[in-house]
C-alpha cells in the first residue's frame, strides 16, 4: 500500500517530542473508545487512547446497557462494579406523554425497562449512565496497560503497509508528538474527522432532527400522578424530560438551525425557563449543569475499515435512541474487533482476519438501524421529514442476542438462510450466531456456558468427542492458535446442569463446536467426520487463523 495522507490540519507550533510506538492508537475516549481499549487490554494488547475533551463525559448520552453488553462486561470482570454504580430506576419507571409534567391527562406509552432475561443469558440488563460508566471503563483499561491521554487530538495521520503514523497535539500547550501504531481505531463519534478524511461516505436516511441536551439540578420528584416515570414526552416543548440521578435530570429539546437556532442560544436563563415550562411549575429549582447539542440520524458507513484504520461506534453508524441500540452496537463492534486485532498481533493469524470485521459488523449495524428507525416511527408520529416504510418491529432481545453473521470468520453450513435476527430463544449453536446460554458447573462453580468464552478459541465436545479434543490439543501444542478445550459431560471438566447441552448446540455425543473469543460459534461438527486433526486444521484455515502458520500437521 502506498503511503496515504488522510488528514492534515496546520498548527503554528514548533514543539515536537520524540516518536512513541503503540500496537493500537484509539482516537476518541468516549464510551466506545474506552470499551475498545479495555477489550484490547483484556487480550493483552496495549493501546493509546487520545481524547480531545479534558475529562470523561458528564452527559447522559448512554445509559441502558443491554444484557448482551453486560455479558461482554462480565467477560472482563466488571459486571459487579457496573451494577454497584447503577443510576436511575428504569426497571421501575414508565414512559409518559403529556403537555407538561403537571398535565392531568397524562398517557402512558410503554415500559421503559428491558424485560427480565430469564433463560436467555446469565446477565440482566443494567442502567448505568455514561458519566459513571466511562470512568469504570477507563480505570480498568489503564490498570491493564492502556494509556489514556485526555485533552489531546490527532491533527494528522498517514498509513502504509506496515503502520499508521499520527501527530498528536496537546490542546492546552500546543505540544506535538508523533505516534506510530500498527492499527488505528476511530471512535471519534458521528462528527469525527477520521471517517471523512478516509473518504468513507455514509448511507441511510440522514439527519432527522437537531437536539440540545440540558442537564439540570432540580427538586422535582420522579412521579406523575403518583406513578413513577423514567421519561415524559412533553408536548408543550416537543421535548423529553428524563429522570436520572436523584436531583439531577435531563431535558432533551429539538432546535432548528434552518430557523437560525443555535446551541449557544441555550444559556442558563433560557434553560431554566424551558425546564419550568416543561414541568408546568414556575417555582421549581432548575439550575443548569450542562447543555450540549446532538443529532438524531440514521446512517451507516459504507465500509468500516480502510487499510489499517477501523471505525467503531458512532464513527461507524448513527442510530436514533429508540431501542437503546446505538451505544450497545458500538460495544459489540469493539468486542468483535478486539480479539481479531489481538490474534493478528500475536502472530496466530494474518491480516486477512481483519477483513471480516466489515463483512460481519456492517450488515448487523444496518439491520439494527432499521429496527431503531421502526421504533422511532411507531412511537413518535410527528416526524420532521418523510420516512420510508419501516421494517417489522421484532423483540428487543432478538435484536441484541439474535444478531448473526452470514460470512466472515466462520464456516457456514448448507442450511436454510438465517433470518435477519434469530429469535433469542431459538439460538441453536449454528455458526455465525451467539453461542447458546446453558447453566453448567465448571471448576466447582455454577455458571454459564458463556463464561467459558472470552480469551481464546474454545473447543467444546461431547463425552465421545475424544478425537476432537486430541486434535485441538495437538494444534495448541504447535502454538498455532490459542485453544481452550472442554468436554461437556457428566464426567467431563464441564458438567451440564440439564441434559439439553448437545441438543442446544446441535451436535451428538461425538460432535464438537468451535466458539470464537467473542462468544460466536465459528464451526461445528454434529459427530465425528474424517481425520479430526485435518478437519480442524482446515477449519482454522477457513477462519483465516492459520494464514501465518502453514506448516501444521494434518496426520
């Protein structure tokens, strides 16, 4: 690849520090950038996160963590800490609609809560506002080797076939430094410059509305007519008032730049007036904490990578907040990408593995956006622009658990085509889908099959799957790829709590399943089939894992 200059912003500073080298440079230290850093560090990959703001977010841009995202956070050991820092009470509140909070004719639209997960997974959802979640992600990423540089920004970068070179400017001092990295991950948000300078266009419905988020301290109580609420659509303002931490709430209001309205017009006085108007009470406390603009839009980048640069989160896709899919989809992006970069950097795979990031994640982002748009059209009829007919709304948990990959780092089966999202309760161990959750006992502890995944590829076999286990052990000893090997049986190292394990994963007692580090099934064999070592070696080649290790025994 020829050297590609993708961004240059001239600065009148002459101070230059020495060049530093990192495996991965992450541009953007918000939710998805920090999640990416943490997941990379979980796989032993050091990263530098560059964030232009001087601190983590104080805004409530993300709060509803899906149970699938909580499974990911469970993998890196922070589930309990997130729950200990829970904010709000979304599980108890509802969504209301009225002229003001004092409207005697309030209507109730739907529950604001994620449903109980039940038998779908080991983790319930969580409500943890972004201003509390980001410091948790940051602390754990730093503890495991990531470096977080706040108040700094990328002013230029180039890439070639070997690395990415970026210039970083400290915003306060103007000091410049040069960073060289094997890969760059753009987590710089919907309006970030990396995607634009790569020349990657976006497709979709585009911008729908401009909003201002007003965070305010108040003495209001989170009840309407005696019933607890989470959010209330206030028709007097065409905005939404949301309860957050005790005494600190959020008002989200649309504004129209075409009418000359600007974010800077929302000063403390005007914000106080708007809050009191929406509450229907001129005497309440309404002290401005922060006011920041954002856009409701529906867009997906036409590709999620260019050479050694990858897009995650809002840099890759922008979704309306209906369904709470946007931030969670970004977490899933990071989860998909982190293990692939780690596998390439540790020499177990060639760069072809990284090509599967776009082919797996972009279709999921497009389908998830369609679900968010369908909910937007169903819940809010007064749209600012004509929209195409929506897709059929499916269950929220089918969206977060049932996402599937048709091609990529997997071996497809010749079977009926997968649906856009698999019903969460019908996950069956088919390659390209999340591995089913089943209760097990492992190392004397009651847990989930999902607790077996997260670091290495995992081979699961039935009680008569000895040839598969021997083959996997031989490949592991050749240092071809990190493999964990388990026998799921009453006398195995993993003991199923019920007798439904082989049925749930679609194999018999002689079969085997290969699960990726992100918990997605990569391949399965319903029983024994030929030379197990040769078959498993071919599978790993098909997954692009052994590209750098062609001399692997097959006898």
